[in-house]
């Protein structure tokens, strides 16, 4: 069962909500007093700022996140979104084991509830499990209200805690979107947002060569690599990514210990 949002978090969400209304009030006042140019400027500026802060994954305007491993890291971190999935998770685990590599699996709560055995197997093989929301509302996540965000984040947390006996420490938002209500909720739950700085767009692209070219461009020490489960090419993409990592002479390393993280990167 999802716990109710604590009062302190409710207050902080309310403050952020009131803050979000200020530009709208400013636009209305400017319109009422005939300052149409100012109204247009405030509206368009607010629209652009909120848009960038919400849908650009690596923009930390609305709260802290990590987008790469701490400075000085010599390896790369492999992360998988959208599992668990019976058609790909077992093969990915075998491939990782063959390369003695550990990864971070950001799981969707609803899928985890349908496949608890896979969740346990991921943990048993020594990988880190992260929270990727309960239902993965990819099109609307950036505009969810605080209580809706709470259901998504706390719901997934409770689902995974119920299966594993312990809750994740890392959160990855669906499609990398966020908004000004999310940071307070993650802080309350004890989650840190992990984005990425290396990706192949394998969630939407089916051309494995194009995916690998994109990953290759971002592959350097300290990279956090975003990959996806539950796609037809998931296993092939991992196989070739592991080859690329080996050719570059890089190690696959686990995510950083939270105590060494800077507040925001
Ligand atoms: Zn996802």
C-alpha cells in the first residue's frame, strides 16, 4: 500500500505550486492593465523556461541529478530502463554475467509486480535495482501534479520493497522528464535522480548500427550509458556495446556510492 504524502512534502509541493502560478498572475495583471508586450514576454519566457526544465533530461533546473560518474571515474556505468521483461531480461543477465559486468536496472513497478521472479533474479546476480515509476506515463510525466507524482514514485518504491525487502536508492524518470514538484518527492523518499550522458536512442530506433554509432560518440570514462529492455534489439545492442567498451579499454563499474556525490552535477 502506498503511504500518504508526508505533511512536510505536501507543504513544499504547495509552495512550488503557488510559485508556478506567479507567472500566470503576472500575465493576467499585465493584460488587465493593457501591457500586452509585457504579458507576451512573461508568457513566452515562462513557457520556454518550464519547457526546457521539464523535458530536457540533463537540465537540473528543477532539482539535483547525476548525469555522469564522479570526476576521476575511469569506468562506465551501464543502465537499463523499462524492465523487467521476460523476453529480454534473462538474456541480458546472462550476457552481463559472461562479461563480469554489473549494471543498474530501472524497473517499472507494474511490470515488476507481474514478474517478481525476474526482479529477484536481477538482484541475485548482483545488479542494482532502481525506481522507474509505477506505470511509466511517458507522455504526461512532466505535467503530473504532486499527488500524481507521489503515486508514481512512492508506488514503485513500495512495489519493489515488497518484492526485494528493501527499497531502491536511485530514480530515473520516464523518458528523462521532470518538473518542479519532483525534487521534493525524491528527497522525501530518499531517492537520487540518475540521468545519463551516453545513449543510442535504442528505445525508439531499431537500426542497431545507428544506435551503436550514437553510443560510441558518448563513450568515455565516467559515462552513464542508457539502454532499454523489452526491445527487439536489446540483447544485440548490449552485446555490441560491451564489445565497444572492451575495445576502448574501459571497465564497467557500479553506480557511485551516494556519499561521494556532489549535490548536483
Ligand atoms: Zn522508460
